[in-house]
C-alpha cells in the first residue's frame, strides 16, 4: 500500500505532479518519465498549506489523496466453494 506524501504547497505556485511513479520522491516530477508515455500533471496551489499528494496514483482527485490507497481490495474467496 502506497501512502500519500505530505508536502507544503505555496499559494499560486505551479507544481508538476508525477504520474509515472518513477520520480525520486514519487509525487513531484523530476524528469524521470522521459522516454515513457507518461507526462506530469500541472497544478497550481490554491493556498499556503500542507497537502497530502497521492502516491498510489489511483486517487480520483489527482494530485491529492482521496483515501483510495487505504480501501481494502475485494478478496477472491471462490476457492472456498471448490
Ligand atoms: S517523473 Fe514521473 S511524470 Fe515526470
């Protein structure tokens, strides 16, 4: 399970969220995506504040964490019926 990363964002500053998962910190683009089909998602911070940025890349409100990483996967228990 990949937990979100807490970062401090500066209001009005433009950030580039890593969508490939290969950047050194996993959340902000450092150019490691070059040569892949991925490209960073640009966003502008709307306030000076800490934010939890998604590391699992499955949030519905990228770049922010929505708790998707913590949802339990549905277990396949069909083997019990055999
Ligand atoms: S390093 Fe991941 S999108 Fe740039």
